[in-house]
């Protein structure tokens, strides 16, 4: 398990104030210390601002894997206190995403099913019958259909090398095919009767 995020790029920006090296190092150290391995941080932006009456504002935006964006802000009398409070809010939201992903107490009504495997023989065809060639399955595989929720299927698609995931949707009680579209979004085909 990953204990810290490995050097995510952190951009520190100041509004109505100058960012010193100490502030920049403190912000980078705080973002790098977020110890959760999900969601993986791709990029972080820290926006610091001095408001009226010596109030300090800190906003942190995390761009994470799986198209997750986490954004938190807080205001305090001290700039470091504002950053600490914002980091604790970010950590809570990251734990919320991880908990949502790893829930084990969801009801599982169906068991794992296997698709039947069919192997076709490859016969040598003569050149004169090339127009009559039928496609032949050359690499048959077993694929198990697991009972999953949609967010679990998306995570499995992200973690696997396949271009699709076939699963039994626990919410709708139907078999589904989840795939990545060319525009980067996900598509889902529900099998069976409508």
C-alpha cells in the first residue's frame, strides 16, 4: 500500500500577498503528506489569499485519477492554520471516496457465473474458397461475470488492461457491459429485456 503520494506537482499561488519559500515548502509538504492511496493525486493547486481584517484564506484543489476533483477551502486568522484546516478537510473527502469504493457490506445476491467456452477447429482452406471463409475464434478465454455496482465496475475497468468489463449490475439486477468511449467518458450497455 502506498503510504504517501509520490511527488505530485504542487502549484502555490498567492492573491494580494507574496509567496515565500517557507510558505511554498509548507504547502508542498502538507499536500505530499496526504497518506491515502486512493484517489491518486495527479496535480495539486494551493491558492492563498490575505483578506480584509487580517483574515487568511486557503483553498486547495486536487486533480486525482478517475476524473476526481476534490476542492476545499477555509479561513483563519493565521495562514498556516488555514492551510492545516483545509488539508484536514481534503483528507476527510479523500477517505470518503476510498470508503465509498471499498464498502464490503453491500448485499451480494448473485454468485459468480462463467461464460461457456466454445472452441472451433481450424481447417486448412484452399485458395479457391477464400470468399467463403468464416471467421474463426483463435484465442478463446473464460470470463467471469461478477456482481458489481457501477462505481466498482468503473474502478475495475481503470485497473485492468481490457477495453470493457462485463458485470451483473447489483442495482438493476441486469447484466451490463461497461466500456470507455472515444471522448474519455464511459458507456454502458444493459443486456436482457428492457
